């Protein structure tokens, strides 16, 4: 298959004109969240049945034709694990692909145990993906030949893989399941995190006192400002473990700060006073204004809830065995609990539970309703 590298508006326009009549296209994107503060698309890989292209979005600004192609409901767009790509395509371009086929979801619904792209290409085509550049910095320029070759692998066989999986789904009578799942992906959108509450997400923050949480909040705000200024991933500025140690030990001097395990020397030398200022801000927060973790949503737990969940789980597990599917793929624990809370008396009521699909009701609706009825007896 021919491979085209596109790094100008003219070459992009020519290529997109050439594939304008394509009814199927495979798409992948490369971001750099492992390296950069703000993730964005640094590479777009495309494949039709006859050609592949790698587009450099840092050099190409005229991609309206591609957006129209991906949003055309007559064009099937194949992804592997579409969620991340769809969020970035929405964030950077405002695009909303509609006719989606996700090979990861398809492989899970077939019942495959290994559903990473590398495992699937090995299983169906005996192709071994080179993982050398898995953590590559795709924001760097120029990209090496090896990086481009690696990126091209992600879509070159994706349409052929789609054919294999679609055929198996059809034989199993699960194509409509997949289509229902794919249609849910059409609503995937990028959403900005609540920056004010980022410190709550630091692993280990729940073990801190409220005063230490105040310090952690100031330290996370400081780190985000530095990471944004440097355009570096936050953990590449200062790791979470170091921030937690600072919050606990509350250093008062550069020597105190330097004694903390893992404290980057460059940050200590150039920004140590800024870190100490963040510590002082945290220490000065009045007692009645100290942060605390928000309470998790509490449900009114009726006496029979646990029993209903257990019975639903048994019904789900029996269906998973019958269908040769992973129980979690079939229906997650969270969804079982939501059904148990709703305690529906009909499949119509069951379909009102967020996340419950029509195919769930078709395959497990009666057994779920039977389980719920037995809990009442």
C-alpha cells in the first residue's frame, strides 16, 4: 500500500480530493500527553483500501475536506479504541464523525481475550507491530523515518481488520450489538477538566490532613502554571509523590526543600522560592477555609439492594458463560447496581437506566427481571 507524507496545504488538498469518493476510511491520531501540558493532535494517520497518508497538522492548516469526509454519514470511519481520537478531533477541529466502526469494541463483543491492536493484527494477519515508538514525543520535529513507519502501522490494516471482525459479528448475530455501541460513540466530546479541583485527583491526597490538602492545592496550582509555561507534562516538572512529600513536611527553607526525596535539582535551583511561596500560601489558609474532599453521592440504600445486585450478577455471569463473553464487557458492576436501584418491573423501565442498551435487554432482560422478582419473594 502506498504511503504519502503530507506536510503542506497543497499536498493535503490534492490527497483529500483524491479520496473524496471513499466510502470507508481508517483513522488514527497521535497526541503527546506523556510529554506536553496540553494534549492536541500532532499526527493524523489515514488509510483507504488502496493508500495511506500521514498528515502533519502542525504544517497543514487546510483540513476542512477531511472534516467533511469524516462527518459524512455515508462514509464509514474505522478507529481502534475511538474514544481518545474522537475527543481530540472534537477539541482541535470541532469534528464529529458519525458512521463509526471501533475494532476494539467489535473484538470485545466477539469475545476475544486480547483486544489491543497489536494482538489483533498478530492474530488475524500474523503481523507483529513494532512498539519501539509507543511513548514517542509526537510533537517533536522532524519526525524520524522509524516514527513515521510506526505511525503508519496503526491504520494500514485497520479496514481489513474491520472486515474480519464484522464478518465474525455477523456470524454470531451480534452486528446490531456493535452498531448500537458504535452509535453511542457519536456523542463523544472533549470536555475541559475542572482545574480548581485537580489536587483532589492526586493519588494519595485522601491520606492528607486538611492543612496538608491546602498545601497540595497550592502546589498543584503552581506546578500547572510552570508546566503550562514550559509546555511539559506536569509529572515532568515535579512528580505527585514529591508534591505529597512537600505537603506533609511543609519545608521552610531551600535546604528543607532539597532534602525531599525526588526533588528535581533544576526546579530547586530555579524555582525553589516559588515552591516555598506556595507552601506559605497553603499554611496561611484559615482553619475554616481548609479544603476537604467532597462527599461522594450517597444513595438511599434499601435493605434489599445488595441482594438484588448479587442476583443480577449471577444472571449476568450465566449469560456471559452462555455467550462466551467477559462478564464486565457484557454488563459492568456499576450498571448492575444502577439496575438494582431502579428495580424495574419491565424491560422498558430497564432501558431507562443509563448505559443499558437494547441488546442488553434482549439478551438478559428476562433473566434480570426474573432475578429482581425472586428478590421480592
